[in-house]
C-alpha cells in the first residue's frame, strides 16, 4: 500500500471504531517520510512525534542538495532551517530558494512565512544564553537563533567569562530571570559551573573548540563541564549550540506535564 492508502485505511478504521483516535495518532507519528531523489528522506512527522521539526545539517551537502531539501520541506513545515551554512553556500542557495534569510553569526539559513517573527514567541518561558567570550559567539548564536526560530523567548548575555567574573555578577538578573540557561564556553570551560552555583534552573553547558593547543579542540572544556562540582549541569557535545537549544526547548515545552499549568 502507498502512504496515502495507509492513511486512508487508518482513518476508516477510526471512523468505524476499530482503532481509537489515540492509537491512530501514535501510528501517524511514525508514518510519513518523503524521498528527495536518491540522497534524502525527509521526516515530515518529526514535529508531531518529537515537538521539533527536522533540521538540515549543511556541512557535507552540496548547495543543490540543500536547496532541493528545503524546497520540499517548505511545502509542509512553517519553519525550514539549515545549520552550518557558510556565506559562500548561502550565496548559491539564494538563487534556488525564495524567501531565504541568513543569520550570519549563527551560520543558519531559514525559510520563514511573512508572518513569522522571532520577537513573538509561541512558547512560554525564557531561555537565557551566556557566552564566556566573543570567540564563542558562533556557537552561542546557533543556540539562540535555533531557539527563536522554534518559538522560544531568548535573552543573550555575551562575553562574561570567568577571567572577569564581575561582568557576570553585575548581570545576575539574567540568570535569576531564566527558566533554562545555556552556557557556552571554550578555553578551560569553567563558566557553566559558576553559573550553576547561582542558578535555580537547569543549566545546559556547551563546550566550544576555542582555545590554545592544550584545549584539544574543545576536549578540555568538555571534560571540565562533565566534571562540574555544581549540581544541575547537563553537557552537550563540542560546538553543539543547536542541540543545546533543542534540549532547552524540550525542557520548557514539556514542563506542563509536571506543573499542570498547561504550558504549550
């Protein structure tokens, strides 16, 4: 049976009472994908299943492949994103994908409908994102833009690393007002531990590959964050701002299950 036939059969089963609506929804979560030539299979139901849409990883794909995937995805998804897009790749994508916006610092391309706005969040709660240094901004902005495109309110606080701790302490309100914190740091990666000692919410630590030789391309801050003496710190992979944003979003999006306050 083709996918439309499977869906029709499932809906008929619901209509005559053989399958409950809840069971049908569970089946639909794992049903639909769409091939793009012979190089991609787009997971259209990922939002239904996980709460977040499929996002294109840009590195390793040709501009033509990225453009084809984006143009197929936009038919069913209100937000289409591609991460790790170089300016030279964006220049080629512009000619192939209409209404394409480029977030330079984050290295993210996104197709958005005219009414979409990162200043009008669709989910309650605030994700505050802190960076230790200016060199960490590409990863921090990847997290910030990802969270905003997915409908979350974001507050930014850049260049507040432990080498000048007074910069952080003079902005403690950013920490106290957050519902989830993402803390991005390279070098020795000490900032998340300091922040977690001040915060009453989850802290997601993101090590970056910024640092001198003994930083080992981000391994040193990764190990520091994993060995944090402060409780409540979760760690994602090196330079993974995108993954940190999705984790923060999942924390906020599913908080209603415990609180009972009906958060979306």
